[in-house]
C-alpha cells in the first residue's frame, strides 16, 4: 500500500528551494511507494516578475491564496502533509492549524524564514506573526532543516523531532569534467537576481583579480551584472543549461556577510560548483563551514586580501586547482548528493503517521 502525501511547495520547478528540497526527490519517492502530489503556492510567472522587479496584481495574489485554501481543504485525503516553510504566508498560524488539525505534518526550512516575522520593522507583523512558525514547528511531527543554525531554532521553538538534511544535488545531472584550459581563468557565481547583491561585499577583491590578463567573472542567473567591473559575463539561468555553464569555470565563489539571515542559508552554490568538480572560495559563514574543507576542496576567505590570494593561487596553480576540484566532487558524492539524503527523507515521511498517532 502506497503512502499518499500532499506536498505544499512554495514554487514550481523554477524556484530553487522547491525544486531542490522537494521536487527532485519525487521520482525516487514514487519508486519507494510514496505517492506525492505537488501543489505550488506561487507560479513561475510570479518568480519571473519578481526577478524582473515587478509586483503581482492584488487579484493574482488573491488567486494564490484561494488556490492554497482549496489544497488545504483536501489535506485529509492524504496520509501526510509535507510543507515548505508555511502554507499561507503572512497569515496567523490558527488558520493553518485548523485546516491541518491532526494530519501528520512534516515541515521543511532551508532559510531562516522565521526572521521575516520576528525581525520585521512593522510592529503589527511582529505582534501577529512573530510566534507563528515556532507554533507550527511544535505542531509538526518532524521539522526538516537545511543546517545547524535552523536546527537550533527549531529545537528552541520546541519541535518534537528535528532532522538536519542539507540541500543536495542529483549527481546524475552533473558531469565531473577536468578544468578548462588555464586561460581565460574564469571565476563563477550562480544564483538568483535577489542574491546577486552579495557579490558587492567582495567587489574590491574582484576588481583586483579581474584586472589580470585573461581573467573573467561568469555570473549564472542575474539578467545583468550587479557590479561595475570589467570582464564580467552574465548568463540567464535555466535548469537545462546550469551544469554546462558550470563546466566553463575554474573556481566557484560564495561570498556572504555575517548576519542572521545568512547564517540560515544553505550552502547550495558551493555544492553545485563542487558537484561539477570545481574548487571553491567562500566566506566562513553558516552552512558554508560544513561544506568547505580548508585547503582540500576549497578555501575560506575572511578578508579582501584572502579573496585575492586564494583566487590568485587557483589561477596560477592549475594542478592544485584540479586536485581540489576532484576532492570537491568526492565531498558531494559522500555527503551532499541525492543518493546520500534520500533514505533519510523516505524514513521521515514514512514515520510521520506513526509519530502523529503516538502524540
């Protein structure tokens, strides 16, 4: 007998969090006897408009909430509800709790989503919603989190069961290839237009490195470069092209400042570079510290001088960069691949009904 799951994602396949934390698992879950029905809250048009700086009409927003309420009304037809963050954003917990009642519930967080409410500059938002996600976490039969910072939050909120599962890649999509020819030396960054601003935190270092001959920065995702620097190429992201574009780079970067939101982020960019057998240079912030092994598969850069030094070392020592790239691939194979985390996800979903009955 198969297990029927209502999967309440925030996005469809265009949204990285939904695609990676949920949708990429579906074929394997189906093979394991878990029948998951995926129902996104927001559509792909919304994401495109968001990245283009547009805001959806009030009518469309209402349609999103109306559709989600219809999905929640059918929740009791399923054995388990598997939910990305929350079902109804900006709505107090009572409505979601009422709709779900005693249905087995698994929640998933890949970002410090609670900060949207607890750190809001609007006092009414803090009053009405600051405790929402903690209350939902206590109701859940299991809370899946992407890193230790989120694990600490969920445990502090009183969740009965918290499992830490990183955001991973399907290695069948990533071909491990040797580094390209040494020139032009290509630094890579992949992400959404919303996160491209993190590149400005190392603009000075990038300016120095890009001033070298035959050196360039390849941005995968932003429609236009967020930096006024020479030798920058921006390519739009597509699911089909991302792995091919990553094969063009010699090193992947992930700069982050020290901040609560950043502590809650996944290190997914690093996992992508490393799956493509590329070494990395990253800030020593949050989940990055669980992925990078200093001097083995990449480097931590804490100062502008560090960023320049490590990028220069990878540029000038092709053999070292290649060896670190193979080590990076091995790291992903052992700990950050779909095959590594799939058994854990299956166990959580199959255990949720028994957990609910025991509470």
